[in-house]
């Protein structure tokens, strides 16, 4: 993990809810070192929005009842399926909530970035200053992996002039028409015979060898007559 500007980050505490089957982020800023990154009101508002986003993924009374019937295999198997689906849903909603924070203009102007950081004992939610312009941090977008083993972040899209620079960087010269190309140097301008003419040159005298033999024989006959 790269160094953070001024080493300031907010570690958002979390607590267990629903009998330890789920967790909830603490919205009370009391006792939390905000490092001047957010006001207490801004912190409470941001975490409340995230908790509201995660609420549909929390287990309900049905899950508690199924878990209470632990000795029975069928209810326990049903609870396991529901728990696995809720875990995937919680991960997806957490990713969406962090993305909404990072794309909110209010927090972009403050230069803040929210992310989910993996730790050996317990993963934590962090709010910190962006490491560089655009807050481009790598994220694993898979849904079926280990929730505690992944970092969920969102990147800020390029702004105004960034698109202009990208367009300039990716602009390539268009192809040159054959009529607009500069002429080749004199030594490189060579005239090659056309294929048809080349074939005709080889086919002008198909029986040239026979003609030569006939002329040679005629000369020998004339010499014999002279003798």
C-alpha cells in the first residue's frame, strides 16, 4: 500500500448486529479521530448513507429461526444457502456504496477517497486523502470471491482536460493517399517490365534453337559444294 498524504486516514468502526450475523458501521463520530478530513456532520451523513445501502443484505427473523434449529440438518442447510447469498449481496452493495462516495462531487472537492481495506484480523473501512489525481486504485470486480479478502474501491473518471490529453495521446496520423506521397529519389525510380511484355520477350522465338541448327547445317552443305 502506498503512503498516504500526511498519513491521515479515518478508520470507520463497525459493530455486530442481528445476533452477530451481520455488521453495521458506527455513525457516531465521538471518539473517532477525523483528522480534519470531514466534519462530524459530514462523517455521520456519509456513514448513514452507507448503512442504508447495506440494510437489504442483513439477515432477518427467518435466518435467526433457521439458525436456532441447529440440530436439524435441513433448516441448517437452508440457513447456509441464505447466508451465502446475503454475503454476496452485502459485498455488492458495499462496493456500490463506496463507489457513490468516491463519485460524489462533495467528497471529490475535499480530495477524499473511501475504500475497504483487508486486514488479518478484521477488514476495515477507510476514508483518506486521494493518493494522486483521479484516485486510480486497482479493485477486484469479481462477485464470488472472499469478501474479507478483497479491497473494494472506485476510481474517479477523467475530467474536462483529461479527455483532451487522452485524445492527443491516442491521435494517430491518417493514412497518406497515393497521390499526395512525395516522389521517390532518382536512384530509387526503376522501371520494371510488365508481366505480359516479359512473357512476350521469352515467347518471341520459341524455335530459335532449331533455326540456328538449320543455318549451321546449310553452311556446312555450302562448304562441301565448294570443295
